[in-house]
C-alpha cells in the first residue's frame, strides 16, 4: 500500500493560514470554532521514550460493554482526561415509557476540570446520541470528522446548544494534542462515511481504539481502510488495542456494501410496475446512495419519509457525502400523484420500532403512506438482538395488507458495517498489541473476541475483559482492574433526564400487568375518625360494571381497616395508609390471585 505524504495538523485560521511543514498538533483548549485540519503522517510526531518510573494510563468504560449501544470511554493520564464517543441506547421492552438510555455522566461531571476534549469516532446514534445531554452539564471541546460534526450540529441545534459548544473538524491523519495525550485519526470503513479509529498516545505508550469498523476493499465512498497506518503503528509499538467485537462470532469477512447495491438492481427490476418501499437505518448513507442510484437508473422518483432520515439526508447532501441527481427527490406529499411504477420510498423502521414510519404504515396509521396490495417492501437491515419479534410483527402486518416483503434472510439486502473474525484477526496481526481489550458488544461477543486474540498469540494474562464501570490500569509491565467508577443507565423520558429510575420502572411494569386500585377517604384531623368514604376506584384491574360485588367488598374491607386504626389510636397518616394498603391488597389477592397497585389517598379535614 502506497505511503501517503505527511502534512500539518495545525487548524486552519480564517485570518492567517499556516504553511509550516511537518506534523503539528491542536492545543487542548481551542478557541476557534469548527476548525479544519490537514493530514500529517510522519515528520514532527512526538517520540515517546519509555520512562523509568511509568505513570499508568487508565481507561474507564462508561458504556458500550455487555450491551449494544451508549458507547463511551474515558482515558486518564496524569492530570489529563479525554473522552471517546458519547452514545445512546434504545430502551428494552420492559423499560416502559422510556424514550432513550444514556450513560451515567456523574464521573465525568466530577472530573470536568481535567477533561481536555471529546473525540467522536463516527456519526451513529450509539456514538453521538448522548452528546447533547452531556454538553448540557459539561461544556468541553468536541472533535470529529466533517460529516460527524455536521450530524452533531443538528442535534445541538435541537437542544439549543449550538452557539455555546466548540466543534472542531478533523480529518484522517490529523493529530490533536489534548493535554498529555496526542490523538491521531485513522480512516476506517463502516456503514457511515467519515468513520475513524484513534491512536491515543501518551508517555506510557500508544493505545488504539478502532471504533466501529470493517475492511471493505470496494467501499462506496472509494476510501479503503488505512491498513498501512495500522501496520506502521504496530511496527512502532502498540501498548493496547481496543477493538470492535460486534461480529466476533461470525467467521470469515464482512461483505462489501456494493453487494447490496447489486441486489437492489435485481430486486428493483423484479418489482416491475409495483411501488417500492425500502426501510433502512437512517444513518446508513451508503445504502441511501445506492437506492437513489438504482432508482434514478430506472427512471423512478424517490421520496424520503422519516424525520431522522430526512435530517441525515439533508445534512449529507449539503456536505457532499450524498450525490442526489437533479429532480429525483420529491416531497412526500406528492407520492400519490405519481404512478406506482415511478416511485421509490426510502423510510425508517427497519428494526420494527413502534413509532417508526414503516411500523405506522404496517398498522395503517401513517398520514401520508397507505400500504397497497402488491407494494414491494424491502427491509434492508438485520434485526438487532432482541428486536426479532417486533420486526416479525411488522412483516406479518405488511403481508396482511397484501404487500410483498423482502428481508435480509431471503436476499442480500443488507451487509454489516462491522468486521468479522478474519478482519479482526488481521487488525490484531498488523497492530501487534501487548494488551488487548475487546469492546462494543455483549458478553458473548467480548469472550469470543478474546479467544480470537489468544489464537493470534496474545497471552490470556494480557487480555482484559471489562464491563461498564471497570477501569483498566495499564503500564508496559501490567494491565489490571483498578477501582470501579459509576457507570449505570440514565433514562430519558420526554423532557426528563434521570428522573425515571428502577423504582419508577417497577411501578410502571406493575401497573401494566395488574392495574391500580385507588382508595380515598376523609378523616377528622383531630380525632382520626372516618368522615367520608372510603371510595374504591379501579383502573386496569377489573371491569367495574361486571365486578360491582368485588368493589363493594373491597370498600367494606377498607372501611374496617380505617375504623381499626381509629379504635387502636393510630394517628400517623403513613401508618394508616400502610394498614389500609395491606388490608385491601390481601383481600384482592385472595379473591382474584392478582396484585394490582393499591394507592391509598387520605385527606384530613
């Protein structure tokens, strides 16, 4: 592979453009917003000498381990820290009412004065989705490639943070200095353009974090992963490698994204005169580009449906990452004015999300698109583990409406953006790390990736399998688990961040399973004697009109409990509520074998 020329890393200044030669580095506290960088290679890079008394580099995992999503890693060396990524995860089915899940930022907030910046590897939600919530509490500089910064700008604008946050564009090959750290961006392939790996250097050594990647020899954007740079770093010596484990269970190599484009060519022609609807991930710009290309070649118009997809397409087109031929895109309101054979609809909902566009179409709840018999629906994604049932439900509903549904198991309409076993081994072979930490995946992925590393000759003593909250403390002599840090889940529910916890979720689950009974009564403030009530109100428990006798008996039990408190001289309001709750709950369970939530409301008059 041809070696690239080396250039500067000094950010471009709008007033004076630097023309200095050799590798330069960005200061830890940049003042210029949205700076650009040139691409260095060798020349003025820091040369790290092995210190006599090493200071360990500490890596704290705040998210992304033993789960899919909310990736966030904190590096610490001496008195400086830097963050890599700040993502979100989507809620599990039992997280009733929760919109998003983000990392616990308490450790970051505690050390805010030490954090020199946050570097983002790429623009997927599981790597940038939590950033706006973090920047509301800790204002630190953000570094990312052009498209990544463009997507982040859109999120910060929604949260009213765009004017207050310092965003800095970097490019593959650029180096930024963040206190004691020197961070180099390395181009990798993924399912979104502008993805990078990071070579993070300090005096103790070099740590490489791959981010999400695969090795695609024929990528859509034309830029193959920079394997030569990985090899150069391996020759220089790499202390530790943190590598993407998502596909560690899959043998072989991940298919090229171009394979999907070839499948679209075949399927679009097979659709004949039927309307085509393609569901994919909103951020998979390469996939969207291929759909647009094939639709244009067949003379079809393209409509984009789904708010997140529209945002990504608009930003990508503005920044030059998406090439849209003139007059191909049409407004969603105009879909029904074109014949079915002239339309391709690109939409979200490939994971069966209940509020997504495809899901609403399947359940005849979409305002602009109604599924017609013979619509040709292509689901261009593989269900994320845990989403199989919801995807299957959407597919079944589409079939009931008469649509033809094509999904990944039937045809090559999806390829992964993550490396399989042979690619993971190739990176290990090039980098030759002393220590290895598998990241980004569930426990089974991390364990399988660790076995691959052992097969590549890395000692099991030098492999660190972490969990969220773990801290790896690394020197040239050892890798060990240091004292843990806070790293839980914070739930976002509407405008509320962190106000929904495990107790609230337990109550919601309780309500959803067994319903609620509200018992209201009025007591004399001075004597505690029953003045009015009790009244028993049921919601989600039984149909009252058919169970009037049960409700009447529950009312008598409640009255008896309140009278018992009066005659026993129990005046504490909480104690009265507790006895009332226990009495009604015990009665209801005896009669129905159900345990609804009992909510006593006592008014003192």
